[in-house]
């Protein structure tokens, strides 16, 4: 099976990305839900980003916060949100907000 990525815009504010990964579900789920593993693969080295911190409370209602640095910028970039659905070994659904001068994007 090839790694397929499907992107579907549901509305002006909702984007659904589905990716099929050829690997054991348990290992793929752990790579998405354990900070020490997530930090190893989330930001491709080719884009020049470094993950400065990764906080994840992977459970329904839990939150996450990712902070990245980029060589071309002195300002770190923050992404954060909450987990909406967590089904072990099959599904992780979360919101995504971006921090900046004005804080998160308005809802």
C-alpha cells in the first residue's frame, strides 16, 4: 500500500486530512501520541524547522502545544489545540490554532 494523503475542505474553517500509512496501527498511533516519538518526525528536516517543545495530553478534551523555531526567524511559532476524538490504534482528531502577535486565530 502506498502512503496516500487525502485533503478535503469541509468549510471555510475546517480541513480534513486523511493519511494512510503502511505500518502496524499500534506503532503509527504511538508515533502520533507520544511526544518523544512525535518530535522525531513531525517537522521535516528539509523545511528548516526545529521543534523547541512538544506538550501532548492525548485524550478526548486534552490539549497539545507545539513550539517551532526557524533559522530565518527569531520568533518561535506556536501551534496548539485540543483533542476531539482519540480512539487507540485507529483515530486522532484535534483542533489547530496558531499563536502569534494577536494570539490564536478567532473562532
